[in-house]
């Protein structure tokens, strides 16, 4: 398997980073939605809070590294069967993921800082980035929580589009990001879709 991306396929580094982020984001959403229902004095909140901050900062670091790697590598092309508007929608969804998975963890860091608390990260305590400002807690929390919900919705849409590419369109879009799936030959994929079938689309990119 190649390490770097090509115009046809994501490389091992991008694939690994992608699936690590998927696992971390799902874990983060589950933890966040659970402990958000508890008061900050409860044992459950106290136990899950450092897990939440550690996951969030890990996602932020991985996304920044992934963004840098993407900038230094080619980006695989989307299937030419996709209409232009769907290609634009796929790229827009991709960049919205990047934006949210960078800004939501930053917002969480600012939120904790506004509450006057250090930020736990793998057993260390990172310093606040702003002075304690209780008046910011509510608006930043709303933005942070809204961003998390948008990420959750995007994950469902992204996964649905990826599965549609694999099971309905039967092109290689999903297989470009899954290391253990071999690509279908172009002729076989075309035959499975039907040579005379109209082009279909989806909104999956990475």
C-alpha cells in the first residue's frame, strides 16, 4: 500500500488518520451527550470530563495534522459519473467536516477556560487560553453543542452516501478509503451499474 495519496486513491497515512478520527469523534459524541446531562458536581461528570477534553484535543491535533498532510498530497478525484453539483456538494461537505472538527474542539477549550478550569489532557493539565469569564459560558456552550449536533448529522449523511456509492452506484469511492477492500475494475463496476444506466451521485469525500 502506498503511503502518500495519489489521484486515484487515498494513501495509508490519510486512511489511518481518517479512521482514527471516525473512532474518536463517535466516542466523543457518545461521551459528550452522556455527561452533558449531569451537573458538574456529580461523580459521572467528574469522571467523564477529562475523557471528553482528551478526546477533543486529540481530534483537534489529528485534524490539523491531516489538513497539513492533505495540503502536501494529491486529492483523489471523485467519480466522473457524478453531476457537477454533487461534486461541489461533496467537496463542501468535506470542508465543513474539517472546519467543525477543528472549531468545535477549540470552542470546547475556550469554554473550559471561561469556566476558570484547567484542561485535562492525558493526565496533564493545560493552561486556560482566556481568563475566567462566566458570562461567556452560556453562548459558547450553545455554539459548542450546536456544532457537535451538526457533526453528528453530517456523519449520518456521510456514511449513507458512502454506503450508497458501495452498494448502489458500485463505484470505488468507499474503497479508496478502506485499506482492505480491493477496487473493482472499471469495466466490472460499469457492468454492475448497467452500461445504459443514467449517472447517479452521492456526497462522500474524505
